[in-house]
């Protein structure tokens, strides 16, 4: 989506192994400043707003000046992700594995609420920087003493984080729909439920009519991100309990 980053150069930037080129004028920015400005821009206007030209304008420099520090947007995105991973709040681990893993889920949910764009970035090749490594190490510790082998530990954590990420995307889309329509979920349901009741033949679709009406009345809308989160997290933990207890 955003191109393939130069992994060697990205790792150098993530771990602070190189400095900006000494050619040309004396540097007036730092990589940290650029990454911080890019995160602020993405938080405010979305990831699509983060172009090198737009970012340069935010920083008061020419677009080409940024390439002295960061090769391009793909590398910048890796740096942005690793920074928010490094800075994310972390709940102190307490209780058994289930309580600890629930805390990990809530911490990641808070991360995506603060930085919605982060949930839209592919996690198949994550930035291997200090933020990600610290996050991975700490979150694995929530599964200590469960009896899972190393491959299962990685898979169990991935299973949980994939659920959190998909929930965050769904919640963000629901929020975007509310903003675009100018209606709350309750207002939308009040306007559309009578129309649906007249159009939907209970005789032809008895299960859909019964369940849809019950769920809509319970949630005050066709979809409740909060209910989906609470229900889904418990089912994820139940599934992991079956593996661990087994």
C-alpha cells in the first residue's frame, strides 16, 4: 500500500545506527522530530495525509530536505509504528494469565484509539525496532507459566492481537459512519427499524427477523462495537483457555 521499505536502512534508523548525511547545509531537524510530526499529522488527518510534501510543510522545510533523514514514506511508516509501540501505556501485569492477557488486549485497544491509523497498517512484516521488540517481549510475559511451547506462545499472542486489531478497525469504521451520517447509532436505528420491519417478511426470514430485532433493540443499533469487543475478547480468552487447560 505504501511501498516496500529499505529494511537495512530502516533498521539503522530504528536503532540509531546512522546519522543524516553531512553533505549540504547543517541539519536543522532530527529523525525524532520528523517522526513525531508525522504521527501528529496521521492522528489528526489520517494516514493518507502523511505525504513527504505535506510533512515538510508542517515542519517548515522543503520536501527534499526530509529525504536527508528518511528515505521515503515506507520507512517513515515503520518509524512511526515503532514510536507508538515504544510510547504506548502499559498496564502492570497482575493476576493469572487470563487477567494479564486481558490487560494486554486493553492496552492495544487504547493504542488504536489514540492512533487509529496504526490498525490499518499490515502487521505481516512489522518494524523490527526497539518499540516492537519491547512490546513483544512484555506481552509474551503475560503467557508465562501456561505450559505452552514457544511456537504456541507466539501463535496465542498473535491470535489475541489480531482480534484487537480487527475490532479497532470495525470500531473506527462505525465511528466514521456516524460522523458521515450525522446520526448516532440510536438515531439511525430509530429511523430505520420501522422501515426494516415493514420490508422484512418474518415468514420468509424468521430467524433473521427475530434475532435482528432482538440484537438491534439490545444494542440500540445494527452494530455495537463495545458489545462486539466485550463478547469477542471473552471468547478469545475462552479459546486460549481450552488450549492451555488441555
